[in-house]
C-alpha cells in the first residue's frame, strides 16, 4: 500500500526531508555498497565507506554489503554506529564470517557468486574504490538494471550502446554518492 506524501504514516516512515519513503510494500529502502575487501581500515577509501554508511543509516536506508572486511566492514561500521540496519551476505556457510557490525547476516554458501545477491538486493548500488570483484559487481548490477554510483571507483567507457557507461554515475564525495543514491530511490 502506497503512502501519500504528507500523511502521518508517510511522515513516520521517513517520508520527509531527504529520507526516501519506503517501498510500496512498507519495507525500508535498500542500497548495496560494494568495494575492495582488502582496503586498510584507515585508508581514504575506508573513511569514505564509513561516511557513506553513516549517511545512508541517517537517511533510514538499509545497507546491504558482502559482510566481510575492507569497504564492507567500513560501510557496516558507519551504518551500525549511526543506528542503521546492515545486511551482510557472506560467501560461506557460516554467519560467523560476517564483520561484527552486520545486524543481519545471510550465509550464502556460494562463494564469489554471492556478488550477484549483494547487488541484486540493493535498489541502487554504490561502488567505493574497488578491485576485480568490484568490477564484476558493477557489471552484475548494470545487467540486472541497477544504477551504480561510482565513488572513487572504476572509470568505465564503452562502445556503441555502452558508450559513456550508461547507468553508472560518478561521485567525488560521500555526500554526493549518497545524494545520488537517494535520488535514484526517490525516482523508483
């Protein structure tokens, strides 16, 4: 059931300000955040990821990530410390694999194939930095129709229909990346 703008239920569920209203099913909106698992905790990329997580949580958005360390750990930390919900989709069979900031964990048992579950579980994807796994996730995200906000991530070019990397939006700051993701959510 959809909520009319300005209705008490809409306002209670975060329909005012920057917070996008929940989906028509009443669930909170979900943004997948992807990036290098090997980045150092005090690196620029990790600090950006932590800020993205905090800003998403403050906007009332659920963060979905791969549940491990690096960018995944940093975004989870930022969101959790701001009181947000973090869903970690780990590659193995044990929920104990997840970083301690994940509030919900899915033990996928499918290894790297879980990358598709991560990007498919977000209504929009924010890529922060990244290595080869991040590049594959960007490809999966675009293949299933998700917009990707690229924050200090892969610069993509293409030919013919792929020229200009359609559906990939560059961002320079965490604030820009989150604003772009929230705009996509508001348009859905």
